[in-house]
C-alpha cells in the first residue's frame, strides 16, 4: 500500500521561498501569479494492507516527525 | 559545573562549545547521538550548532528524534538546564522544549557575520552576568533563523519576559527581532547567535564568555 503525504505551511505563515518563486515567475513574464506557496510531498511504501490502519499510522508519523505542526499542515492520500 | 555536549552527525560547533564550557571551569563530557543515557551528575546540556543529519526533512527534525533526544527531553523535564545554539536551537524547538519554529531567512540567504544583540532579559542563569539591556556581539551563521510563532505564543513570550536576546538590525526576519528564547521555567535557552564563537580573544571577541561564566556561577550555588 502506498501513502502520499503533502506538507504545506499553515495559512498565515509567511513563506519566503514561495515569495521568491513568485517574484522569479514575474521576472519571466508570468504576470498573473498572485501567490505561491511551496511545500513538500513525501511518498511511503507501507506493509499495511488495511486502508484505515495505514491512514492512522501515517497520521501518527505526520504528528511525530513528517510535519512540524507549529507551522505546517498536512494531508494524507492512501492508494 | 558538569556539562554534556551532544554530537550529531553534521554537528560542527560541538568542540567550540566544549572549549567555551571548559574555559568557564566546567567538566565537559562529549555525548554521541546514538547513546540513550546521559552521564550522571550533569548540570547542563549543550546542543551545538551545525547541520545535524544534513538538515534533512527540516533543520533539527531528525536530531530531535535521535536516540539521545529523549534523554535530553527527560533531563529538561526534571528541571535540568539546556542551552541550544543555532542548529541546537532548531533541535530544541523540534523537541518541543521551546516554542515556535525557525524558518528560512526572510532574505533567503545564508547570513554569516558578527551580529549586534540586545540582552533582553537577564532573569535566567545564562544571561545573569550581563547588565540589563546590554549590547553584545556574537557571530551568526545560519540559513534558517527566522523565528516564527503564532500571535498568542508571541504575546506569552513577551508577557513572561522570555525573550533572552534581540537582534539590533534584524538579519533574518524574526518576529519582534527575537534571537533567543527561554522555556517557561527559564532553564532552557535557545538562540541563533553563537556565544561560544565569541568566548576567547583569538576568536575576535569575548562577549559570549560571560554567558558561560554566569552559568558556572549559578551551578556553583546549586
């Protein structure tokens, strides 16, 4: 079973890297970009075969390590 | 004073920190990250600067969950003194021993220079040797020192006098110019600037030596 975790900065937390990307896009002539937020994607191969159990486990992984919930939020996709 | 200095793969200020502790009269024990227990009779733990675990995932994230990490958390939980410098500060926030997080510098550049600071609180064992409001210069060298916290947490830090150091001329976008913060019990300090790199005349400045001397003085009374 595969899981994909998306980690993003929480709304309201300034994202200096996203801002830099937005500026760079502007310099390249993409004038319509109003905001850029940069995050990360983490893919996991799991031994688990039960979807609900896998999601519970990945959620625990996010809380303990994969995301810093002081500044980041996450979503989990199980496939 | 008996001090432990933790070394993670990628730590690079561990020796400097040990030398600064020793110059203040401390007995220093170096502790490797794979150990699970700390030495007996410890007064203070130093978590050094560097790039622990290559800054993978987030700065300090992997180090904070390393085998020795739980022992550090337990030591702080028993009221032990802990100082985290630069990457060590990032590790302590990731451990949950200090509030907030250190994000990418607002200017996106690695900043490496002597930095003027204001000693914002002298109400802790680390800064008791400075005059209130004193200006000191410690080197800074970081890419992720932009201190960020929610509005409620920021208000609490200010109301409880838990900002130990502020930048004079903010180099990285930190909220309220915060360079160093204290835990609620005032025994855990995290700061981005490097007092251990300003603790000997050969380093070009000695403003940081008073921090280690003050700590040794408090420990001598315990």
